C-alpha cells in the first residue's frame, strides 16, 4: 500500500493503528506529515503514552483522580520540576545501622527507604512523600532477628526478603543460612512464597551476603575469604522454590563475583573476571535450571568483555550497580579502579561505563551462538557511555534510578555543591536536541577514555546522554561526606561514607 493511500485512510483507522505502535514508531509517525502530527498531538491518549515514557514513571503511580486529557500536562509538569529541581517535598531522616560494618545496610527502591537498626534490632521502612504523585509519608517498624545477615525489598510485589545464619545442629563446622519471605506492609510471612535453606561448610570466613529479588527470581550471593575472596551465587524461583542456578556449583572453584543483578526478563547478570585485568559481564538465562561446576562452562552463557586494564596498571576494585522495576529497561553502572604503581599514595585511575540493559539484551538476542564471547568492539562503542577520572580516594558509588538517570555530587565553581545528573532516556535526549537547551544542561554525544589512561588504546563510546548541573538549596549543609541516590520519585541525599552506613538522609521529592 502506498503512502498516499495510507494517508487517505479514515482518521479513526489511523488512530487505531497509532495505538498499536511502539513508542519509537509513534514518534516517527509524528514527523511524516502535518496531518499525522496534528492527529497524534490532539489525541490525549497518544500524548499520554508518549509523556509516560518520557517521564519514566510507572503508570500505576499516576493519580486516578487526574482525567486522561489532563495527564499529558501533569507529566510535563513533573518533568519541568525535575529539570529545575523544584522539589515539592523535603524530609530529613536519621541514619541507622548495625555495629558490624558489613551488616550496615539501607535500601532505597521505588520511593521507599528500608534501614536496619542495630540498636533496637528492627527494620525501619519509610514511604517517601510526593505531593505531585499524591503519595503520603508512611512508616513501618518490624522486629528483626539477631542473626540477620542480609535483606532486600520489592515494594511492587510487597516483598521483604530476610537472610539469617546459624550454626548447624548436625555438624560443628557447618553454617545454615535461611531465606525468609515476608510482606513488606505487614511483616507477616508472605503467603505466596517458599522458604529456602542452604548449608555451608565453615572452612573460611563469611565476608559478605547479598540478596536481590526481582519479579519471580531471588538471588543470593555468599562471599568467603581466606587469602582471596571468592563466592557462590544461588538463584531460585521464589514462588515455587525451584532452584534455577548455582554458580559455580562447588566452593572448591574460586570465582570472583564483584556484582550481580536480577534483570526484568528473569535473567541474571554477573560481573566477574578470569584474571584481574580482564573483567567480563556474564548473562545467565534462568529459564532452564542448572548447576555450573566448571568455570569453563561460563562459555555456555553470553559473555560481554569489558576493556582490559593496561599492563602498567594495578587493578584495585571493580563494582556494578543496577536498579530496575516493573519491566523497566534499567541502567547498569560499571566502576573500575586501578593504580599506576604499587605505591599506596598513587592516585586511582577510574573508568565508569554506563550501559542500558537494552544494549546487552539486543546484542545477546542477535548473537549467532549462545556459546560466544562478545568482544568490546562489537557491543561497547555504540551502546555505552564511558567516562574517566583521577582521584586519591575511592569515589562514592553512583546509584542509578529504576529507568535511565544517575546522579552524583560534585563541587560547585562558585559556592556550594552541585547535583550532576546524567540522563540516558532516549526520548528526553531527542527532545533536547530539538529544543533550546536551558542553562546548566548540555548533550554529551560521546564518552572517551584517552589511550594510556585505562588501556593501551583509546576507548570511544557514542551513546548520548543529557548532562544537568543543578545547584542544591543554600540551606542544605552538604559537604564531601555526602552521597546521593536518585529515582523517578526524587533525590535522596545521604551523609556517610556509603549508602550502606547512612548517618543522615534528606529526601527531595517531586
């Protein structure tokens, strides 16, 4: 059918076709001709569909009291408040933590902060307010067992996951770890959940326990160390109790796992490395249950290679952060640190790589073989954004939002600190290209790491993002000990060395 005959279709038919299109195709149709542009512009439901993607908000958060014709304006108002940091809510919260450093933990997800309090042996949960979204402040407090060693929350599924540890009654040198699933609202046992138990030989010391729950998948990482750190990853379907993955299958195999995340499609992403110079992202499909006993079997999964450190560099730390909710794309942040010499006083070289989840999933789906190592040049340059910096201290980690924003604090040129936001939402970036850029906002079309900084050759990436520098309110006494986390709901400022051991929290809600 020719374009002329398509344009001649009745308006009702055209609108029905537009409703079936994905967001990218819908926006492209706006530029075909003045007739189509006017049709889409004047259709409140189509404008709502576009503005909802631009906002990054889950549809369930849009107040039902707002009529459909008014929702596009409501969402534009929300985005305008974000760009200018015109927060409608401000709230200060005390930080809490356990005496043992590795137990100190606060979780910020979907507008909810959960903190373990070691003094009262309780979990404090706060729903952060938003006037614009008609969300009220609420608080819950649950008693916690003394032997808790890890927890996670999923507000969308009303899920609280607790991990406890105890000595085995059968074997002196064995540790029993139990996973308990409760309602986040009531603290009672979750009716749809199964209980899990793991027995671990105490030949080494438990160093860290991380738990992550998303959708149907629950993942537990247990790290041990003697002379080196190694660990084991357990993955279940928390509704059925079915084991989906054990990696590696035996603690006799030493595998460094420096981060993991459960992704929206029920796959699991693991940050690891075969040697300290060559980190790799492993994408595991959990649709089939399996146990990986041999490190060489990593090749059975999609492996994304990350640029290797220069032979002159001495790798110090590697970490991964990821958050996603309700089917969102999500943003992965890889932070790599190295020193030029072995001297402790030598500054760190830091490379940060920002990766939309869609980059990994699209490359993995297009791969001709599931047993394939995908080199950096096949996925990184066009699908990621890399930055580099030098510092004498480990920088505070950057915590991404559930969709496409990441924020960090930096010193202002004239006075107080500035909130720097990187925004990778393609619709917001595309709009900025067509509109007059406001002061304090720019488009970064590429990210580059010069030759010799991290590797022997330069690293060039071409995923565009918006850079926004916003001055914080003058009455906020924010200094170098503060960090921040960001979501579509607002910004959470944290005064501490890390989010895990917060001393004070300040919420700026939108």
